[in-house]
């Protein structure tokens, strides 16, 4: 996983490295890194015209070193300060944006770049806030950004995620991994932290209990169950409170039988206290998923709250499961109280993962989610005493202790009804399989695979029901690429 550090954390790392290695050595390393990617974008240096916009700080120094090396490679390089560029420029083959770094404050108005000229940013596009990703003024759209030592939050969220282009992490001799508690998930992390089934595996070793679905809301439960199955769950026990018009549904049947024939479907009596039945039925399962399409009646909310308090296996709450927690203060009281009860009884505290979108997160937090999604998610996880996965184009997963993971693999194709239900089932399956050392890691790995799988589907018209098969295809392809053993 790639370390992500805030602006203040990077400043501390820089200061330590200046004392240990020396500023000039670090600047030279950074300049060489910029040069490497500049030459790749130019397909060579000789005869190419390069404009370097270099400010007064270390970011500008990195650009000036790159300019010197590019001249040595035969490029025609012009170095200018940001205030000198108020008029449209002449034609260049590449623009290196080294005007301002992550600590910039103010408004940046860059020159007009002729259409088609590629831009390479140094550490972050000038004018983008290093922590929030918010743009001040009109930063240049970079084709690529050379990132020094560690990723910055502003490159992964907000305007920064759009403006930074392709990210290249440069090793300049600063080890940020020992100091970071935020990490960006990569493909290789799935292979590393998601266990494969052992030779003697059986279905109960990765069994998932799902409490979802209600009359008129069967689709959410179906997609959740398929997401779990296609993510490696050996057994899915799907329970839903779905009364027939004349009373409780017959035992052993639900409204979902025809949709998910591989799943064991169990009817819950909506007129009874059915949480006890769920506890009994889930005794052999390794994780539980609660909420998609479960309904929002007071009775359903009451039974879900009982499950949150009494279940002894890791659980994921989504959609109506989140609604059942109540307001932020009510949810925090329930979740933190549950944590204390388990600790007082000297029992392991089964983790709870909440998977809100922005609206649900705002209800739990008591205020709208701000631009710094990473900070907001960490704050919400600490307040609630639970792992929080905040869905979005940049998905953030945080533990109450501050450990966080960032996922940027998603695509606009996922902006369609039901894909969140698939993700919820996937998280349940990854928990059951024992992914990662923290619940947040299992959730982050699932979110990463969810996003990567979406790129295998139709660019237009992808539906949530397409997604589980794509997930299985992507995971299988990854496993096959790793070879046996």
C-alpha cells in the first residue's frame, strides 16, 4: 500500500530529511525524478522545447534542477516565474508546473496553455490544496504529476483527483511508510491480504449471514447476496422479514428464492422478535451483513439494533441498517455502549463496518460532509466507535483509531442503483475470508475490487446485476496472474 501523508506530516518528514541528508541532495533527487518522467512524455530530450514554471520555494527548485538536466539532454528549456506569465505562451512540447507546492495559500491564475501541450506537475498541480484537494483559481490540468516520497490527500480527493492526471510516486530517500496511518490501496494488496481457500476448505469457513430484503425491496437483497457469492463466500444464508398478505411467510421460503437459487433463504416472522432467530441461524457464519432493502418500520429498526448489540461476529451495516441506528448521537451511544459491554465482559469486540454515502454520513455526523473526505471519515469513525466506509468517487475507510485507507479505483459506471448493495455483500465475504489485519482493510480491499471490476463492464448501461460476475472475473484474473502456490 502507498503511504499518504498530510501537508503538516510531510513538512515534518522534510525537516528531518534536511537534517539527515541535506536539502540540496533531496532537491537533486526530486529534479532527476521530474526529468525522468518529462523525458518519457517527450519521448526523448534533444530538440524539444520545454517551459518550466518555477516558483520561489522547494517546488520551484525541483523544477529548476529538472530544467538544468533537460538542457544537458539537448532540450531547449525556458524557466519563468509565475508572475511573468500573464500572456498566452508560444508553442512548447511540454510544460512543467513547479510554481507552487502542497503548502500554497492564495489563488493561482496560470497562463493560457496552447491546446494539446502536455503538462507535468511537480508534487501537486499548483493552486490545489495539499490536504483537501480544493482548487484556488484555475490550476492547470496536468497530464501527470510526479509525487515526492508519499501521496498527499489533495491528490486523491476533490479537484486534485481530477487535475493531477496520472500519478507517479518518486522515491527521493524519505521513508514515509513508518509514519503514515493513511494508505492508498493497490491491486497487489488484494493478492497480499485476501486469503485464498485452503486445500481442505469447506463452505462454512467463509459463510456469510445476510439480513436484507422486504416486500418491494427484494432487489437489494438479491444483489447483496450475489456480491457475497461472487467474492468468495462459501455459504450465504439470506434472511428477510417478508410476510405474506395473510400472515407470516411459510418456513424456509422468502420472496427471493427465484432470484438467488444458490442461497439458503430463511423467512423471518415480521410479526415476532426475529433478531433471536437471526442469532441462532448465524451461529456458524463468519460475518453478517445487515440492511439492504430491510425496510424502515419501527419494528425492523428495533430488531436491527438488537442484532448490533448482540451479534458476536463481524458485521456490515448499510442502507436501512444505517437508518436503524438513528441519529448520530443515538448511533454513537449504541455502538460505543456495545463496545464497552464486550470489554467489560472480557469478550472480543466484534467489529462493525458502516457503509454510508454522503447523505447517510451527514445524518450520522450531524453536519454535511466537507471537502476533506479523509479527515471527515476519520472523525466520524472516532465519534461512532466503528469502522466507516464513506462511498464516493474517492472512497475512504477509517478505523476509530485513525488508521485509514483510500480507494480511487472506481469509475462513473458505478453511479447506478444497486452497486452499493453489491459492495456491501463483497465486504461481508471479504470479512468472512479473513482479509487483512483490520476490518477497514477488508472493506478497502472490497471497495478496490468493486471499482476495478466496473472497468471490465459496459461503458454505458452497466447495471448492478452485471457487477458480481465482473468481480469474480477480476479476482480470478488476479489469482491466475499470481500462479499456483
